[in-house]
C-alpha cells in the first residue's frame, strides 16, 4: 500500500475516539480541547442559576423567591454573558432550596448564599433524580431506592443504600442573583451497584 493511499483513506478522529485513546493510553485531555460546547460544561464559577420548574420557571434564582425550607426545586446554570443554559447533561441539574444557615453544619455554611443551597439532582446510588422531599425531617430523598440526604449537613446520607453524599454546589449572591461560586464539592454522579 502506498503512503498516498493511506493519507487519502484516513478519516478524522471523532471526539469519542480521541477520548477512548486517552483512556487506553492514560493521557487525559480537557473536554475544552475536544471542542466541548459551552452549554455542555458543568456549572462554572460566575454562572447564574435559573429555575427549571415551579412558579418562577425560567427566572433567575433570587433568595426571596424561595420559601424557607420549601421542597427543593430544580435549577440550571446559565452563562451570564451568552445567556446559554448549561443543560447538556442531567449531571448539571441542581436542586435548590433556602434554609436557616444557623442550623447548618458549620463545615458547609460557606457554600450557602443568603440561605440558598444547591445539591446535585443525581442520586449517588444508581443515578435516579433526587426529587422527593420529606417535609417533616427536611431531607431530600430518592424515589428509586429510598436514599435520604440531610440538607443541613452537606447532603450527607442518612438513610438508604447511597454510598456517599450529594455533591454540593457553592453559591454566592451577586446583584441580588444566586450565582455559582465554585465547582461542585464532591463527585457528581453515581456508583452503579450490582
């Protein structure tokens, strides 16, 4: 086979092929190097949060729009410059509510903004959406295998088979709007149990 034929038959590598080659060789490339679209990125520091559901759907999250200890609502991060939602993956969804930070474990108080807290919406057990709410105990809960998470103690597992806490998204207030302060604290996603 001639070298000219080889170059003519060569197809450009897909992002998936490059990723697989990186895994096989132990070389890690950042997703931005593979042309990751801005809306497929995890929430970034400076992103604004937008309600994904509820009476204020599509509005920017402000502390006064959340009642104290209400059932958490889903929200998505939005790039403030492009106004593009980072909704390419359900791993980017967070559940938000407002709490009394005086009751919160001191270790996690810095992650709240005027009482607003945000946790990953993905259960750490098998990846179901953590959409249930125990109003009496103030716990987020997974409907699939009944894992429960303490919103006042960093999303700590307090019931069920989940192996680790929910990832917490640090927040801050900028011009009255809830903004992402830093990357998730903890791993987003789940550990498949067989």
